[in-house]
C-alpha cells in the first residue's frame, strides 16, 4: 500500500495492478481515507477506522469516477467525525439494511397495506385481508416484495387456479395488483411484476345473471323464519335491494321514521343513500331485539359476520322445504343474487327502470346523473312498497292459486 494525496488527476494515471491483486492507496490529507484499484481496473473509495470495541471497519464510500476525490474525502471526514463521537457508522448501516429487509418482507408489508390503504378505502377490506392470509402469505411471507418476479406471480396464480378455480385466482390477482401498485407509489425503484394478460377469466364469463324464481323466493322466505339473526337480514336484503355489508352493518341510529340513510363512508358510491322502509321492512326490524348499536348482531358489540355457516344452514332448510314440496332442489345462489332479484321484481311490479336503479343506489350515467339532484325519496318509497307487495303475493299466494310459473316469474328464468 502506498500513501499520497489523492486527486482525480492522479487516479486517472493509475494503471490496473500488475500483481493480480487489488492495490490500496492511502490519502495523506485525511487519515483513513483510501482508494482501492482492482485487477480489472475498477476503483472505489473506502474509509478505515477502528470501532469502540476494537473491531476494524473499512466500509465502501462509493465508486470512482461516479464520486470525485473531493466528494469521497468529504464523506470520509463525516464518517470519521461520527466515529470520534463514539458511533459505528458501518454497524449502523448494516442494522438499517437488515431492518429495511424486514420491512420489505411480505409478512410486514401486507399488514401495513391493510391498515393504511385497504381499511380506509375499501368496504370489503376484510376479504382482501383473508385472501392475503390464505393464498398469498403462506407462499411469499418470507420474500421481500422487491424480489417477487412475474414468474412468481404466474406460478402462484397457476396453483390457485388448479386448487381453487379461475375466479379465485383472479381475486388473488386483483389483491396483489393493488398491493404492488400501492407499494410502487411509495418506492422509487419498485416496478410491479403484475402485467396485462395475467387474468384467468374475462368479465363477461363471470358476470352473474341469477335471479331467484317465485318458488325459490317462497322457499327462501319460509326457511329464513328459522334463522334468528340471519333470517331477518336475508329478508331485509330482498325487501330493500341493498348490498350485503350495507345491511349487515346497519345501525339503529341510521333509521329515522321510515327512512334508513346509509352514510357515504360505507356506501360503495361514496354518496349517502336514503332507503325508504316499507311496512314489511319495518316489521322485520321490529322483530329484532335492540342491544347495542348494530341492528343485526349476535353479541351486541359487532355486526353480524358469520355468513358462510348461516348461509349453509339456510340452504339446508330450503332443500328440506323443496323436498317436502316435491320440487327440484334450489340451484346454487349467493346473497348478491337477492339484489338482482329485487330489481327484477320491481320491474315486474311496474316500477320505472330509472327509479329501481336509484333504489339500488347505482350511479346514473350521462347528463342526467350529473345535473339531476332530486332525491327521489317519494318515488323510491313507492317502488319499495310495490316490491314488498310483490314479495307478499309470492310468499303468501291466495289458496289454490299456486301454479308453476315460467318466464320471468318461474324457476325456468333462473
């Protein structure tokens, strides 16, 4: 090793080491400031110091000529000044790097994403959380988010498609896409590995058109009578045409007279929706005990949440009723189908399509949606009264007037 006052001009004249080993030059101006030249001709700046515990350190400052000598010398002085104060910059840098690696692991990134992004912006954040816990973290929890490649995403989706179907694979894809986009917005060097063409289905392939036929509505209504909390919840879903979570998270404080106002913060369109309650809907609410702030609750503290188990019990009760009536078992259906069924029943009752759309809380497209600010409460009240009357005729038909129905009203339409 040789000592000399390092300058850029001097470094430009240095040939690659002829010994096949790296050569180190010591700066005479700043003790500990060094320049290393490799046999391949690459050069880098180092700073040598001894830590408080006696450990020798020689961390790299940067490469030449990306850094000039004066820039590197200044950095060396700053490092040595910190050492003089009892610090160990190299150890601190290693600790920070280790902490960053932990912070970048999926097992840490996902909970942060759920708390900071999903919960404030997505009413169905709990489903996103479940998707990550069940399908993503078991495979990627120890991986750093920046190390996940396109091939890794494709392999994950392949496995889920095989084990759980194409629709679930696309739901996982949607969740990880949002995660990667969120992380990319916070990190300069991150590029999402999700690209176009990864989806396993097309929207038109999975769009549902299921509408419950009259005998299915009748079976559903009867079976719901045996479900303490879930039964009234299902009936209110059909009587109001609102979404599952909007009804399940309903609060007594949101009801004033015959009006239920769903606040904007928990409505899909981010605008409050006023839902007039028919006499039948109010009767459902009157049948429920009041304990706690939530209308549908099993413990008085949290809204109803045991949908899977309750739905299975309801399906079982409906199957029993179908068997007793000698009907074909009700085909598979989901709770969101009740919203579509409510819309269909309103149309059958003569409700104008634009009014039924407003009942459902859909955004009205075009100029009308922009300029029409009328609340339509009276029109929606009439529509929901007609819906309730239609459901009453279906569930309690006049004696001797129960006949197989076809088209829009019968099971053939489902």
